[in-house]
C-alpha cells in the first residue's frame, strides 16, 4: 500500500489511477528498492513529501519526476533545429572573430607581441612599475613554455570582454533610462549571475558543434556580461540630480546630457564593471576548456583527467598570473579615470 493511497481513495479517483498504473517503462533501481520495502509502515516522522514520485506510487496517472525532466529534454530537442536556423547566422561572426584573434595570437612572434602588450599596458596605466610586472609575468610564462597557451587565453578574453562591453554598456544605458526595462531585465541578470557556469554549456552543446568557437564564446559572454550591465545602469542612475538640472538649464538635449554629463560621471562605475567582466571571462575560459576552448584551461583539464599534479598546478599558476595582469591593468586605468575626474 502506497503512502498517499488515502488521498486518491478519498477523492474517488482510484479507478482513474488504476487505469494508468501499468507502464512499459523499465523500473529504476530506486523503484525496485521501494517495491522491496513496500510492506514497511510509514510513521509521521518518515512521511515523505508528496512529490511526483511519491504520488506516482499511489496513482499511476501522476507523472514521475523523470518524466518531467524527459519532457523538458524532448521539448528542447523539438525546437533545436528551429533555434539553430535563427542563431547560426547571428552567432557565426563570433566564430570568425575568435578564429582571427587566435590566429593572430598564435602567429605573431613573441618579440613583436611582448612590445605590443607592454605598450597597451603603459597607455592604460601610465605606470612603468606595472609594465615591468607584466613583462616579468609574461617572461615567466614563456620561460616555462606556456606562452602559446597564455596568448590563446588572452585572445579569447580580449574578444569576449570587448563584446561584453560593446553589448552591455548600451543595455545598461537603456535600463538607466527606463524603469520598466530595468524591472524586466533584472530577473534575467539575476538568473545569469546565479546559474552555475557548467549549466551554460548544456544547451549550447546541443545547439552548436564543439568544433565551433562560438560555442564557448557565447557561454563566456553570457556569464561575464552581467557586471558591466549592472554597473553601467547603477553609475548613470547615481549621477547627481543637481548636475542633471544644471544641464537642463543650459538647454542640453537628452543625447548631449548622456554623452557629455552622465557617461563621463558614470565612467568609474562602468570601468569597475569592465574589470569584473574581464575577471569573470577568465574564470569561464577555464571551464570552457571542457568544450574545446584553447588556452591554459586545457592544461588544467589535462591535469585533472590524467591526475598530473604538476601540470595542473603550473597551469593554475599561469592563470593566476594572467588574472593579476588583467586586474592590475584595469584597476590602474580606473584609478586614472578617478584622478582625472577629481581634477
């Protein structure tokens, strides 16, 4: 006798339930164990929650939890081809950009790449000390033969972080100008921010081939775009209303206020969002190695799969050095922005 037989008996649904009790589906191990213990008494202390599986034991018409997950899977597979028809043309440029960035990173000699990267660091930070720190980190990675992997990782981060800023800043601006849009977008951002990183990969694997760079590119962008959207919206909303009223008194249009007042004053917040987006891109690049993303994450994955402790730890150290470089450079650029606004 099932625990919740009394519910369906009391509602007069026993005949309806028994008509759907027979099933051709194979029993799981949990079902077999439950059948083996069918004669045990259930006390109030051990009373199971009336879940789908518990109710299914009493009424065969009630679907099991595995039927629910199977239904979700079948529903996604049913629309997969239609989604691919829509998404493939839209996302294909991402594959081309990533392929080009990786080709440049891998094909450029180190004696050209080093000066270019150091020049970018100096232009962003105006700090000679930081330039020497970056040179030491890159030199160490090259010395231990991790240079190619590090350049692949940096290429992916540059592309994905740039696209995050390109897409995220306009979305944040639009949110700051419309309370209704903000209320609609915030739940989506909350979901993207709390969803475990591995979950991003599951539907994408079904939609795209693992040989296509856009598979891991989309996962990285979805995971890393949230901070720049939130902080752009926050930064513009935090602009002092007295400044906005002064701009209105000068007869500035909405466009002039946005680009001449609001965005410059919100730039520290936007730069903080860019910093967080870059760091989250780096974190996701490592996870995306599971779906063929090149870079240092491949070595980390190899260390886990083959139990190669040294490979995993050394490649992890390389990721830490890249994180230090990216964090210090973006923070130095943010400090310059803050100093310029104070003057």
